[in-house]
């Protein structure tokens, strides 16, 4: 099987590339513009004959279409995932999420490729009225440009499945943690604590309830769905059976680092516009396929901190505003 991975130098994309490359009969094409991905994540893959790495942008329609030729299946992980600052650059979500997804679908159509797995988000449920939130939950008002752009991507994929006979696998993730994680609350809290171990500024009241999923559990769930479902459009929540407060996560991080900072909160229930104070997805649908998560949220947080601590080049390379 020939696989094409957008965002293949990123956190989840490179992890998927590693998993697929273990089968030497697979051919993997990694496509990334390296704006947020890292070449370091691909060092092992560079030496493999069944892996090709292409530096390219999803907005470059011609290069994308040429690179995708001879592929059988597309994993579309590339996206702008900057939820908090989306209102400062609203066109970024449109271009990097919505238009980029359209370009991927068009490149597939031109190359006769009819299978796509798409990384969407549990944020499309907005501030859900039903908790845990199932896949068929009614959509409320969208609260972030990121979620809106992902929902638009879902809709386009569904339309291409209907109109052109594609098979679509749409995964609504909670936040993913683990090795190669370089963006999000654990990273930002770690960065802040390294700068000042005595005080930690927290957006919101710390009582926001979130669910997280370990990256290797996430990959197993994706494979379980692809291998066991053949509907035209397959939509699955990916998460765990638990959630934690932001304060819980801070406690675990600080205990591991042996720190006791003063916590300084700003804001109330919402840390920023678009921040959902309670995300907890109903994952009974994917569990019905025999999948279950093997890693608790606490263990996933600790694994993530250990990885950042052991790979400080990520800490120094990832610049910009904190997002926690």
C-alpha cells in the first residue's frame, strides 16, 4: 500500500509514518512544509528505502498533486492547530485548514485516490449540551475559528465521498499527548516553569475539564477504524473514559519536576475566547471495534513531560506565545 501523509513531520504525522514504515511492503510519502514540523522527527525514516520525504506546502496545488501521484491512501494531519490565537490571524485557519483540505481532496481526485483519514477535533461540538458527547450530538454555535475550519473540512470530505465515491475516515480527537508533542498545555506549562519555577500563570480558573489521549493509543484507534469499517463516511470520536481538571495536570507536572509554584489564575471559566471548559467525548463507538486506551491521562502527561525534558532542543526550537 502506498500512503501519503500530510503534516508528516509533525507530532501525530511522524508517529504515523513510523508505524506504517515498519511494514517494508508499504511505501510512505511524507509531505510537510516544516513550518511547525521537525526534520529531527524523520531521522530514522530518511534511511529507509520505502519512505520519501517531500518539502511542500498544501497551498501549492501543482506540487501537491505531483507528490501524491501513485498513492493509494491519504492521511491528512497537516493543520494550523493554534486555537487560542486564531482570532489574531483568522485567514490562517481558512488557508491552512479549510483550503488546504480542499486542495488535498482535489489532488486525490486528479490522481484517482479514493481513501482519506482526516484529523478533526472534538472542538466541533462547541460547548456541548450532552456529556459525554457522542458522534451524533447536535452541533451548537461554533466557538473557535479552528473548530469551524475543521468542520468545513469534514463537510467537504463527506461531499467528496458522496459525489466522487471516496471513503472518508473522520477522527474527532481530544488533545493528544506523548512523545514528539510540541504544542499545547503541557509544553507551555513546562516552558513557563523552566523560566520561573516559583510562579505559574494559568489561563482560566484551572477548573476547566479536559480529556486527553496518548499518541500510541490514538494510532491504534485509527488503525482499528480503518481495518474494521467500510462505510462511505466513517466518523469516530477518539478519547478516553476519563477527564481531568487543568489543576490536576498542573499538579502532576509539578510533582514530577519537584516544584511547588504559586498558581496565578487569569480569567474565569474560559481561559480565552473559544476555550471549551468541558470536553469529554463518548468513545463507545470506537470501543465497539475492540479498541481501548492503554494509558491513563496522568501517565500520558508524565510521558510527555519526560519527553520534553529529554529533548530540550524542542523546548528551545519552539518559539512564540504560550498557549496554556
